[in-house]
C-alpha cells in the first residue's frame, strides 16, 4: 500500500511538472519554477520509498544504493517556492543566479554531509542509518533541524503574499487571463501542517518509519490535491482562454453612424467619469454609464475597436499611469501605488498591461523619463 501510494504520488508530480514546463501560459516562467518544485517532491517521494525499505523492511542490501541526497534536495524547496510566488505576482521580475545561490546557501552543509557519508565504510553507513545511538547521527539530525528552520519562513512568507489576495477573491490577472489562486493558499496550508506534524517525529528517537510515512503522506496529499485542481480548475497554469463572441453578437448589424456615435459617447463618458479607475469597472457598468445596450457595447469594442473590453479599459488605465509617472509626485510614489491609483487590481496586472501597451515596464518607462529630464536640463532640449 505504502509503495503504491509513493509511486502514484511521484508519477502524478512528474506528470504535472512536464505539463507545466511544456504548456503555453501567461505565467510560463512561474510555472516552470513550479515544475521544478514538483520534480523535487517526486524525487523525495521515491527517495523516501527507498528509505522505507531500508528502515521498515530491514533490507540492508539496499544501503549501497542510498546516499543522503534527500538532505540536499529539500533545501531547494523553500527557495523555489518563494521564487514561484514572486514570479506569479510579477512575471517580469528578474531572478539572477546570485540571488538564487544566496537562498540556496543552506544546501552547502547538506552537500558536505553527502561527501562525508560517501567516505564512510559500508558498515558505518549502516550504523548512521539504522542505529539511533550512533554518535554520527547528530549530523543528520542537525540537517533536519536546519531544513525546518529554513522551510517554515518561506512557507509563511509565500502564504501571506497569496493570502493578501483574499480581498479580490484570490483572483490573479495576467495578460488578459484571470485565474483563482485559492488552491495555492490551501496547498501552502497543507504543507505547513505537514511540516508541523513531521517535526516532532524527526526529534523523537526510533520514529524513522513513522517519519517516512508522514512525510510521504504529505507529499501524496499535495499531489492529489493539485491533481484535483488541475481537473476542476484552470488556475494551476492560467491557460489563456480565447474570448469567443456569442452567436447573437455575431449577428448584430449596426449602422456605421451609430457605431461612431457609440464610440464617441464611450470615450467621452470614460474621460469625464474616469470609471476605469475603479478596479471593478465591468462591461455592464460601462453600459449603464454610457446608456448603450450591453450587447451593442460589447460588439462595438470587440469588432470595431479590435480588442476585448478588458484591454480597452486597460489602455485608459495605462494612460492615467503615464500621467502619474510624468507628474512631480511620481518620486514620492511606488510603482505599485501608481498601478493601484490607475485602477489596476494588482502589481502584476499593471506590469502586464503596461508592457503590452508600450513594450516596456513602468519602471523602464520611468527611468527613461528621468534620463530625458537630465538630458533636457543639461542640453536645454525640450522634454517630451
């Protein structure tokens, strides 16, 4: 039963990793980071299965196949998870090799322990693994404590960042796609509960078998939960949805003069009321404000303006953001605050829409403005 459970969870996690790596998505960089986490969990599930046979079944002949690589692998779960959440909320963020290496420093003691373990004769390896009173066990225990000390802060920070989305119903938007990331909040809760349950077993003597069962169960539970999410929700990969016009909308035939009137009225109302500064601005709200039938407004925006309503509204928001970036108060505001004041729900929505509109991030746009101002002051050239 334990063997089948471990193999199934490992298979599911590898499958998820391959799908996330290969499938196109609006958050491909974040998904590939998540696929790395899945591969690590799959490797740990199989490694725990090997340990289970060594500890539980007393199969000492498997000892030559075992190296404490699990102690190294687990040290990368926290940093990968943290970077995944960062990229989920900000796909344009740059993560350098130096940043990743700094977060992976706790893996160095584990690598040193692997080297030490390899240098031991086979009989002494048996003592380290199977004899709780072996004097060398303190090194393995110390690495376990280091793992918990490292992982829990990453889990907490990641959970709090996702939990902050509760006010928007855990909705995350990226490149015109909207997905619910509530599943990630629950997955992080499961992980934290598993760590808190696993810690006492790690500290107790003669609990190696139970420790492995609990650890593998947590990994299997996460794999099963993610599997269900992938079936019932598209939130895992935020696969881009194609906006298709309804059949009645396809059949709408509007007079050109009426279309021009609708477009002029829409621009006038948006300029006067600035309803686009409200993150809850919807097609229905715009139809009420402009007194244009909702299906007519949708047809005009999609067919005659050549974009969906979300992109249409985001263009107004981006223009407002440019005004703020060019204003004197820009230096006293963060990029995120400018995005919120322009009607964007989150920083990632702001960055994605802005780059789609202008081909550069708000930060790059602001840097270019500052450079132009410096050049204008030094050369007397006018600032655009």
